[in-house]
């Protein structure tokens, strides 16, 4: 007798697939997956090896959150074509979940890095860092744009990119280096949204790779001009050519209650 034809008890079959035997009993009761035979003397359910692939398919679909009703419909018309179609749909859904989890992980890593920076940083330090290229979603603003309008603009972009919630991205503001050099410290021209894993597409702003001058400002916005003056003095002393935009982003908003404790990270590209 082929060993694969040997009958297995419900306990043995359940253990082989890492599930509770009550699950197999329920599947039998609803007609989803039946034993190969039921012992007429004691009513015990028995299974064989050849049923394993079918059960594993059911368990895989359940792991993908396919409903019992959907699985029952599939089992009634089981075929390579119907399984292929069902799996294609679920792969698409799974890819979206993976992308979501990757974005959440990136956000958590960013928060973790920010907290580490907060615990070790010297607020007076101005440093040079290396950054990879980033694609940013931007919205145009000017000095006449109200806070309410800024909120509306950001909300529209988060809906456009299906962010759903603000924690899935990083937010900040941009001001051109030329404006800063001319003493126009309030001439912000863009708000930016950094979305993890966003591929390049027309209309996105490229935050170039390369060296950046990084500094921090703590406190109310009125003190930022003084900090920029210190930044440009540092750049002049070290013969650094700053260009493009200054990218400002709050890094401790989730752990403070007072604006006096607010810390802005400032990053400006360094040219050749």
C-alpha cells in the first residue's frame, strides 16, 4: 500500500498543517473541506495525503483574508483559471498592503532617527551630510497664502496620492537660497510632502542627491533669520556654495507642547 494512501486521523492531519482540529471540523460542517472518509463505527473523520494541497490552498486564501463565501464559490468551480484569477486579485491587494507597511516602517524609522537626533544633537552645530535623491510632492505658496489655504492644498495632495493619513509622509517647507541671501526670510515658495517609495513622475520636485549643509533652529519662527545668518557665515568661512532651496522640517512635533521647544531641521544643498 502506498504510504500516501494511508488514512490520517483528524488530529494527525491538523498537526501536519499546523492548525487546530476544530478548524477541520468546522470546514467539514460548512461543506468547505470534507474528510476522505468517516469511520462508520465511531464517526471519526479521516484524511489522506492527497488532500493536503487543497487544504493548503484554502489556508493560503484565508491568510490573504479571502472570505469563507469566496473560498466556497471557488471550491465549487475549482480550476487553474479560476485560481489564477483569484490569486491575481489577491496579489494586487497584498502588494498594496506591503507598500503601506513599508511606508509605515519608513515613517517609524524617520521618527526613531529624529528621536535619536534629539537625544544626541548639539543645536549649535552646523554639519555637512550626504543625502540620496528624493522625489517630493510640492504645492506652491506665497506670503499671501493663509494657513487655511495651506491646509486645503496639503489635504488635496494627500488625497491625490491616497495617503489617507498624515503619518504616512513627511512634511515641510521650502524657501529659495536666493531669497535668503537677499534677506527675504519669509518668502517661502513651496510646501513639500515626502512620500516613501514614490517613483519619479512628471510634476514632482527632485531633492538632489549629494552634500547638504544641515543645521537646527529651536524656538519661535522669529529666530530663524538669525540662524540663517549663522548658516551663511559658516558656508562663507568654509567656502561652500549653497544653492537651490532650503528644506525646513519640524523633527519633534510629536513630543512637545510649546512652540518654544519646537526644533526645525534645515538642509541646504552644497554645490561644486
